C-alpha cells in the first residue's frame, strides 16, 4: 500500500507541475486576449464533423466512466480497486479534455489547444498507471 501512496503522490505532483507549466506557457504566449481570440478564430474549420466527433467521444467517455465506477463499486476495497480508481480518474480527465475541445470548437471558450493536449497526456498517464497496477496485482 505504501508503494501506491508514493506513486499517487508522484502522479499528483507531476500533474500540478504540468498545469503550472502550461498555464505559464499560455500567459507568456499571448499578452492580450484579442491576439489569442484572433488566433483561435482563424484556426476554426467550417466542417461540423469535428464537433460531432467531439460530442460522440464525450458521450463515450461518460459511459466508460460510469462502467468503471460500477466495476470499482463491485470490488469495494480489494486489491484491484486502486487500478480501477485510476482508470475512473483517467476517464474524468478525458471527459474534461473533450468538453474543453468541444467548447473551443463551438466558440464558448478561448483556451489554448496545448492545455487540451496536456490534459490528454495526463489521461494517458492515468490510464497506463491504472492498467499497470491491475497487471501487477493479477500477475
């Protein structure tokens, strides 16, 4: 259990580091919001397909989150529960990334695409660590 706590702390500190780094990167890249808004609006595509795919992936991610929470509830506090917790958190991160991506493509928010990419990288890290912990328990 102490290994799980150590890995959780490292994962949390790494997440905080990435968020601070990317926030600083965004603020340094665009001094004023008008330049940023113009850059975002010039990169929009005229197709509806990317927004539809974002909505489809958003719904799929939510369904995967519900399934992972349901499986974790069956396990209670078993050895596999920590892996399923990390999987659930990874689906939450992907849901947030897709929600931000959809709001960027629709025009509700003006955020940097690098923030969305960094959240997706965190999704991959949480997903991989969840699979690693489950593989470790099962082997």
